[in-house]
């Protein structure tokens, strides 16, 4: 089966918040993304609510008909309660700091094993599938399996940064990480800086890839290609 595309709509919320009001309408954009072919909607609320607001997440739950994926750091009690209230199909745990501009590293699945195990168990008791953000390091991927997570999301910034220089070298660590994940019965997601240039090679190189979540590049591409056309272009890269 082709890898599923989840569209991260944080940047739509950033644009809305820059002027106040409700333009663009986040809920309408989410519904349109699904109508145009997105197979999931991803949001990453942060404590300062500089893009997605916590109230947005509750509202989106009422209208999203595909897979709803909430990303964030579970160290925040407010985030934990949000996810347990909303009960999305998937929660993706990301170890970012409160004021961090964007996610830039995965979990230390060895040092934080006990914490992750307890947190993941809380979400799984609520019937929520769990994915955790990891760097493409075989030891960390193997340790992720012991936390009880259902999936790992491979942090792909290093791949994207090195793709145009040497794509075979850029993908090498990810293939190794994916192999370890499969051996440990972990599903594989991926995200961060994937775009129309590097996405197809990544997906073809890792046939176990279940899902990608893409926001910044996809929303930027809509300025040139339009939302419907852009989503279809990304879908074709994953076919």
C-alpha cells in the first residue's frame, strides 16, 4: 500500500493568527485538505499557542473525517489532558522545549525509557495509537520498542539537508533505522523537511513507511500550485 499523507496545518493557523479574526478559516482548510486527498490532518499545539490553539484541536475533532494526529511534548499537563479529551487516532510524542521554533531532535529512548513507558501506557489505555519522534539511530529505535509505542516517526531533517549533495548517503541511516524498527514490530512514520524534491526517493527507499506528516513545504507549495493541486502532487510522490 502507498504511504499515507497527513497534512500539518500549523502554518495555516500561523497565517490566521498574524491578523486576528478567522481568515484563513482553519476548519475549512482542514476539511478542504481531506476533500482534496489528504489522508490525515496533523496539528502540533505548543504552550504559547503561537499557531494551533488548544481550542482549535477540540473544534477540529468535530470535523476531521480521516486520521487526526496530534503532536506535542507530553511533559505539559495541558497537552496530556488535551489528547485524552480529544482521543485522536494518533498522538505523536515530540521532545521539544516550550519556546522552540520547530522540532529538532528525537527522544532519548534509553535515558527516558521509564518516562516514555508510563506516558505511552496512559495514552494506549485511552485507545490512542502512539508514535514517538526518533533520530535514525539503530540503538534508539531498538530501545523505542521497549517503551510500548506502536510506531516511531523518523526525524528526517538530516536526510533533507543532505539529499541534494548525496542522496544515497543521506538515506543510509534511515534504511538501517527502518530495518531495526521492522524487526521490533514497530510501524514507521516520518516527517520534517520532506518536500516534492526528496519525498519520492525517501518513500521508495523505505517500503515499510506507513505515513508522512508534511506541513511547511506543502503549505508553501500551495502559494504556487494551489491547495488541491499540491496535495495531489504529494500524493503522487507517495504512490
